[in-house]
C-alpha cells in the first residue's frame, strides 16, 4: 500500500551507518520521492539526544549526490531528507515506546496512512535478540502495515549459536519480517549471476557440467590487515568472516539449479537449499590456513594479552569443496580469502577444459584458456564486469537496460588473458551494494537475503571444518608481495596441502627428528612404529602388497575395516592412491557398525563412504555394508541381520578367511565392537553378532573373534598420546585378559601386526 514509511537505523551513528547505510537510505529517498510514499528517518543510538543529534547530522551533511540527480535537484532533495531525519535515543524499553508514540503522533497530525516500518539493526549480533524483543513489544505497526527488520552478519559463529540466535529471534519476529543481509548479494555482478545463466541457458546447458568444467575459483583477496577490528576478528577469523557467507553465496548462485522464475524468491531459496545439501563434507584435509606475521602482536596489543599468548585465528584460508551430484561430481571448487595479501580483488572464475591441441601459433585465441569470470571489482580491471573468453561463446547482453557491452579495452590482463580476448559486460552506472539491498528491503524482495534454513544449512556445512581447525597452527606469512609462493596450495587426490614447505629455523633439533619407521616386537607379534604420517603411509603400503598378493593367488582381495577414529587417517591415505590400488578387485567389508542408518554421520559405513568410497572406482557389488537397518528397524534380533551378513561372508570369502582385517583399540581395550562385557561363550562359531556398547549408541553389530582370528593378516592401528597408557598396560599383559578384549585377537594361522605411532608408544 502507498503511505508513510518510517525508517529506523539502530546504531545510526556507527561506522557502518556512516560509511554505507545513510547513503543507501538517501538513495532510496531520491529514487522514491514523488512516487506516492512519504518518509521519516530516525537514527537511533545509545547516547542522549544532545550528544547524538550533532553526530547524526554531521554524517548526513556529508552524503554524496546520486549520479542521476542534477546539482540543483540534489540540493533540494538533500534538504528534504535532512528535514525528515532526526536522532532518537534507543536504549531502554521506554525509549522504544516513546519512538512508537512519536510515529503514531506524526501519522495522526498529518493524517497519513501507515505503509510500514523498517528497522535496520547496525549493532553487534549479541544485541539482536534484546532489540527484536523491544521492537515486537513496543513498535509493531497496525496489522495492515508491514514490519521489516534488517540484520547484519555475523549470524552466530557456528551451527549451534546460529540455531540459538534463530530461536530467540523467531520468538519475536516472523521469518517474513527478517531480512538477514549479506552485502555481497547486493553487488551488481553477484546479483546478475542468475540472470546471466538464464539469458545464456542454451549456450551454457551443454557445457555447465563435469565433462567441460575443469575447476571453479571463488576468491576474495585483501591488502588490508585486521588492525582496529581485532576484538571482532579474533573471535571469527577469515572462514566465518568471508567464506561461510559471502563466498558460499556466490558458489550457490553459480551452481544451484536455475529457477524457472527468477522473481520467485521461494523457488530460489529452495534451490539454494538443495544445492547446499549436495556439498560433500569438508574437514582439515580439505583446507589450508595461514596467519599474517604481525597479527599475533596486534592481538596481544588490542586484547591486552601477554607476550607468550598465541592466537590460532586464521587470516588466510584455502578450501577445496566438492559437490556430490552427477552434474558437478569431480569438479574442484577452490575457495580462498585472506588479509595482508598482494592485491585487493574479488572474483569467481569458471575455467573450462580446452580440448584444442595447438601445433603452431599458441597465441591463437583457440589455444588460450576458456573461462567465464564474474569480476566483482578492484584488481587490474577496477570495475565490476562479467567476462567471457572469445573462444567460448558470445554471450547475450543482459537485457535489463542497466548493463552495457564494453568495447574499449585497456592494456591489462585479467587472469591470464588480455582484455581484447574477452566479451565484456559491465553496469552502466555503478551502484553500492547497500543501496541495492536497502531498495530490495523497501520493495519486500526476499531473494537477495539469507533465509533461516539457508543460514543453518551453510553453518551445518562449515561447522565441522571450523571445529577441526580450532587446534591447527596456521602457517605464518609476512604479508603483501613478500608472501611470494608461500600460500600457494594444491590438490593431492581430493585433499589439499601447501605447495611449498614453509622455511622454519629449528635451533635445537631433537633426537626425535631422526626417527624413521622402526620394526620391533610388541606382545610377541611384529610391530611397526613411526610418526603418524609415516606410519599411515607404511600401513597403506603394506595393504597394497597384501592386496596384490591376494589378487595374484585368488583374483580378489577381501578387506574388513573397523569403525571409530583409528582408520580415518588410513582411509584418507588410501583415497590418495586412486590409481595404484587394485580397487576393481577389492571387496570392502565392515568389522563393526553402530546401529544407526548408514546415512547418519555416526555410521561407520558413512565414514568409510565419505573418506574413501566416493573417491575410488570400485564396483558397487564389491561393497558390503553391515545390514543394521532391516524392515525399517535397527538391529532387532528377530530380523536376523548378523546371520545375513555371515551368509554373505560365506558366499564371497574363501573359507570365511578375510585377507586383511584392520582393527583399532579403544582406551578401555575394546576392539571392533567387542567390549569387556560382551558375552561370546554361546556364539563361538558365529562370525557376526549384535553387541552392547557402554557408550552411545549402545547397540552395535560386530565380527566375532572367531571371524577376526581366521584372517590371513590382522593389523591393529593405535595412534595418539591418549593411547599411551593403554599401550603400556597391554605390553605388561601376557596372553588373554578379559579386561582387555584386544588381547583375544590371536590369528590361528595368519599374522598379527601392530602399527603404533610414536605418540602412543612414547607418550
């Protein structure tokens, strides 16, 4: 409805309001003046009126004129805007009540119909819930007018805090009333990603897939450091500050299914959710982190920390993301951002495979890179643009009227190609992201904002990585040009690592540095010891030898893998040997399984799938998950899951003798899902049984000692300082002990090898 709109900027004299928000609201007023709405603007702050009023008007007098207004017209519009603006203290519930009374009084005096109220919360996130409650209790407009509340990031710092914040806010405000802002969605190039894909659908459809796309890069580089923002930055770091929101949104717009209707915000939000659900799990093996050299000193200074305090907050991150769907499977998405880098630039690049082989004239346009670049600004080009290399296709011009084709080329290169090798489109008039988004809030357009579901889906994706990195020391880099190649990172299989070793001056190299892989005896069996990485590499190598031997003799290799944390590092190492390991002739079995659906993160099979199976070419009929989920029930005795699995083992495995069984050991000495209290006397010939764990989830399915001890080879992998006490205890026990089930692992005709890292061995 046409009528009066009240705008309240809470935190109206703060830094964000000064730099962007008031300019955005002035632009909105200039766009709307004379079109039927009337306005009043309030800058809210904690200071009393006599202090806040001059601050606010100092900001408003500095506002720049919109380009489309003449100087004379701008003077008039700006005078009107200043006249309609006032400062209001917003600290207590009474302050909000007074504001509401003032709005009603003005409407009554001037006989105006109320169209709506727009509150922009430019305050720290911890204040959102309290302010939302005050707005809900005191400042709601009549039921026929709208209420819109704009929230700035951060929206929490992990999944759990985001859920808690969402719960508090949704108790006070409806979802349709909340506009969670990510200013990247207001950037002109980002807002045109979907229209560009739609306009060029016929040209893009055949090539927008894994057969044609080589890689995707989403990059935000900054030359600035975090100085002056340490209080905020040290709590959040680069992943929370940039990757979880801005860069994830860009990735989603690039790769989500195109909506049938670009103006249908519900369809857009649903397609975003579907895409986020298809992302593969990321952990430490998919990321590298760094920290610029001066950062720790800035933390000590600004947070009053002692000189021995060291912050693990990353200021640089490189992450490789994979999508688990048929269209994009296998395309690496490189997402990276950092402070104190060599240049300020932001872009998303889709690099295509070039199947042309050039015999001569490599400078010919057909021999060059094929790429589409969504260039957000700064860097060599300096202006926002969409660039398509000329050997790919000539794109349709965005038909909105506010974009133009660029035909005058500066003498610069953009990502390896001179400008003349691109078709280029750029906005006719540059507009600030906040101006765009404030206009969208006014119009009630939700497609440029973050939904509650989308926010939680993004946090669900990023939180496991953030938790894993919380104990990782970031690589220190000097900053700027001096970084050289120190932050370059590369793919190794599906994992990432820095391409170059950091130069570290070791003053007193310890004797530990001289340790290599050692052979020895442990509990009368063979033992292999090394530092964790070398140990896992040795185990992977031994598995390869065992596989090759079994395949030579029988044509098949039957490998049974334990659940829990022990095999994680090994599975990652095996996934790197994509091409050397004989996967086509390997059968994967489970040693034990938790009684949860295989799709849940607590499932051992899910772990084997996420860390290994999805990366290797193994026939699906060679994969044998334990049948814990039958007739829509979990591990019910009468469903006969153990007997089914035993039958499958007897059918495929010669003499039911696995070629290799890999075990771990819990701190209480349990192995597989065989615990101290597991009763096996009546099941001596059984190969598979249901067991009870002392910790949740209690119900398990497990191979028995009978099945394990029939194996040709049994490997026991023990890693980490937390296992040192266990390793010491076991070394003193001769033969079997009912307290430590692992002591009952004694292969009848096969061999037992202990793989124990130095942390567990030496403590």
